[in-house]
């Protein structure tokens, strides 16, 4: 009697799924190609923001290809995924830049409040618990005014701009110390302010702080890049005047975009360097999100601490930095 032979169906299943695997791998490769073309067109720049996600997807696709014994697909997916490590390395594995400074400390907090889904109680608790010297808030709504009033005794110096429901780019700056020479710039219209002021912790020299909320990429004819370009120029002029600068807010850009490289050309650096992977948006995705809220500082400003704070009802995580300012002016 001849016994039936049990067939292994795995190779047949792998063959049937191979076209789908290759479709995924080639789509993955196309995303990387588009990212390489970012300087040619703003559309391609959208593909530059997902280095951490590309790394995870590349490893997952490589593992699937290995199980299916598709070794060329395995090598391509793994190589493309690992190519993102050079972008992530300075943030996740690199040491923080060493800057020696004996000047006064500055504790700065930045938070996007999400004008469509703000939790008034959570925002009030967040503000009342803050030990910051300066708080920068974006996407303001009138329903949060009681929360703002509650912290006024602790932060007596306030600079606030207006926003609308359709253009929620209003800013509020709460400070324990006076805001010197405050200016509200309107480089692209009344709905999109850029706030600039000086923080002067005597006897140390003043530092220029520039706060803004840039619009999303490719919205309103690339208005984001116009706003960022203006902020970059104000930071450059501060350097020309031998002052240190800080750019802070929801910039709607990740460090992996070529537009972000303009900061490096000015000498500004991301305070998040060497501080681990701390994405800020969307809060619902946790560590699967992307970092679009930033504090950028001039070369002589030391970053003593950087952290992503717990969510407080917004779709953004707040960020907090502790800086050490220069003790002497630039020469």
C-alpha cells in the first residue's frame, strides 16, 4: 500500500505572494527616490520626513522577504531601510554637542494647543505645573483664556497675537522676566505672525528669541517655507549684530528635510540632537510620530536638558529645554 505524500504548500504560497512583496519593495524604493529629489520640487520634500518609519518598514519588509526566500528583495529592502540610520544617528545614538557656557540658565517650553481639540483642564494643569522661564504657545482658542488668566501671576509678562478658526496661528508668550523690544512681524499677512523679542538676564548679554507656527508643507503655496525663511533671516541678522538667537515653535518640518539644512548654514542647531528619538506629532502615535516642534539655538548656547513632556489634550506633545546662555557677548 502506497502512503500519501504530504506536500509542503509554503513554496507555493511564497510564489503567489511574491508579486505583492515586490510591489511593496518597489514602492518603498520609490519613496526613497522621491526623497532624494526633495530639492527639485516641494512635493518630493514630503517624502523626507519619515526616516524612522522607513527604517522600521525596511526591516519588516526584509524579514518578510527572508521568510519567503526572496533574497534580492531582502537585500534591497534592508539596504534602503538601514540607509536611514545616518539621519537618525545624531538624534538617537550621537552625543549631545558639547558647549561650555557659564552664563545664566533659561528654561523654555513650547506647546501647540490644537485649536480644534484643546482640553482646557489639561492645559491649565500643564501651565500651572510648569517651572519654565518662558512658555511659547501656538494654536490658541478663546476657551483657554481662563487657563491663561490662572498663570498670569507666575508669568506676569505676556505677548499675544490673534488667530482665527481658519488660520489658527496665534501665539502667546508667557515670561517671568520682561520681554525686551517685542515685535510682531507679519511677513506673509496678518494671519501668520512671527514674534521676536529679547531675553536679557542681567548681567549676561541679551539673546534674541523668534517664535512662530509655520503652516503645513505645501499649504497655501508653500507658505511654510516663506515663514521659515523669514525666521532664518531674523536669526541671521541677530548673528550679524553679534547676538545669540533661539528659534522656537511648531515649525511643521522634520530635521530630515533639506529646508531644515538652512538652520545649519546659520550655525543654528537642533536642541534635540543626542537626546534620543522624541517625536512630537501626532501624539496619538507616540514614538511612531515625527518631530516637527523644535527649539533651535545659536552656537554659544549650551543645551543642558531636552525632553518631550506628557500629552495634555493636544495632538502635539509639548517640549521643554534647559539652556545655558553665554556669560559674555560675542566679539
